[in-house]
C-alpha cells in the first residue's frame, strides 16, 4: 500500500518469513536463533541473516573504525570491540561509570570522530551520575583510543535534564556532513499531563531536545536560539519525548530521528532548526493506563511527524542506507523495532514517506539498533528473548536472486 507524508493510519506490509516455511500465527511465533541457510524475501532483495557475535549484555549501539574493527556498546557500562570478527573478552577501559547499570541510564551511543584516522577520538553518550548518585543526566564524553583503553577523556557536554528516575535519557548521537555533533536528550519521563508546562516545551533547559555542538562541545554561532533570552543556545529543536534513533542522510545531509510515543504515536521526523515537535501538547498516543493526554493531534505552531505508528512498535535505532550490497535499498531508511520485534524499511520520495515494508517480524526478538557496516551489509543489535543470547547479526544479500537497478 502506498502511504504519503503525514499519514495518520499506518498499514503494515506483509510479513517477511523464511522461504522454507509459512508463518505461524503471530501469538505462536517462537524466538529462534538466526540460521544462515534460511533465505528471507523482501519486495526488493532476498537475504540471509548471519550471526556476527553472541553472548552480549544489552547491546545498545554499534560503530566501525576506519581499520575495520567494530565497536559495540553494552548498556550496563561496557564498550566492546571486535577485531577480525572476534569479540575481545575484555572491555575497552577509560570511560566513566554510568548513573545506574540497570534501566536506561547506562552507556548509550558510541561515535568515532569523522577524522578518527588522524585524531583517534571516540564520543560516548551515557547516563552521568551527580555527586551522590541520586540523579542522572545525559552527557557526552570523548577520548582518544589507545590500544584497549580510551585516554585523555574529556566531558564536553552535560544536559540540563537531571532527574532521579532511570528512564528516557535518549542519548543518540550523529555527526552531520559538515562535522557538527548532535545529541538527543529525552524528556526524563516527566508527567505528560503537564501539557504546555511540560519541560519539553521549555527550551530554557535541555529536557526533550535535540542539541547541536561543535566536535569539542562549543556552541555553533548559527544555532537557532543564539541570543534568545530564555532558551539554551545548544538547543536545535525541542518538544521531543524520547528519541531512540538519530541518523544523517549521507546524500542530502538531512538529520532524521525516530521517537517513542507513549501508548501509540511512535514518530519519524526530519529535524529542523528551532522547531517545536509538540510533545506532549500534540500527540497521537495516550497514557499507558489508557487515559487521554490531549485531543490535539495537530497545531499550526508545531511540527507534524512525517510518519506514525499506532499501535507503537517501540522504534529504536535508525539508519539511512547508502551501500552497494543492497542497491535497490539505497536512500531507504531502516528502523529497529523493539515491541514490534521487527526491522522496518521506509521508502521516500523527496521528504515524503511513500511506502513501508516490515522485515523479520517476530523472528529474533527485540531489535535495539540498526547500522550499515563498511561492507554495505546491514547490522542489527538484538535483545533476544530469554531462550536466545543477545547478539549482533547482519543481513547479507543472496547473490543473483534479485537483479540490481537498471539491469
């Protein structure tokens, strides 16, 4: 089904299942370990799912170094590295301790500097504790990778978003094509019934914002709230709930995000400077207990999402594909789904969403992150169900099954 921008009702595509078997009823689909002999169909490519590494603890994000090593963040506060496909048993040391190792207040995102080959700088977002450990906030530190340690670690940003709970830190990072650094800061699960008094509606703090910085933490002088008497200069956009995916389109330079709604109303957004994205004054979701937050789903003064999921699929990692391994998918967005246990492929026409395809639905458990590797394959971080280890897997094309574009 073709869907257009600002569509309010999402129609889900057919399930993608192994060729060898028809899908059982959704409620009966068991979790399974990836089997590289199974072939999965999509509308554009056939592929296999291959295990990269297992026995991780809540893998939250992934990144690659120019030399090919793969970095994996484990939420409880560890940074792991795979060299030649082998997971080093010892974490990389040197980054600070997390706010709390449980919940969402751990290590969140890892990002090499665009010029890592020269300066060897790594950026980490994490839940930073205050002096007595009673509260936490989203923070960025950077340090230089030296063997199995990060040295010269500096704190370059701490969000004015302190709270005693352990939820909604966001913490996703991206560099844009000009070298600016972006950080998503969550709403810290402030009461949505505050509506216009909610801290996400107040850019004088960093709650529920996207922040834009220089690579050393300085504030760019063209940020939208520079000189504003009652807004923090780091703020790029505000009115967010809990951004869980953040990506730069390498072709256009556009910044995209996906965001958790409450009960319903997960969003895909293009991030524009100075804009208010509405939470919780406008939303397509309701409170977790089913009560209404607001009946407004649109206000002229606030940005509408480009795409919505109701019911929620628990959107997480986000990637805009630009590789050669899956040529039909170039320019598509891929979103991880946790509650929905799926990978979602979004097709654009300019900035409009025109179609959605659901992949790997309820095959391997919760998908926490999705990234494109330097080999052009698509990598997933899986928080599998209890009967399977947490793992990193990758999608590899079945050569010859689908002809490339133009042939």
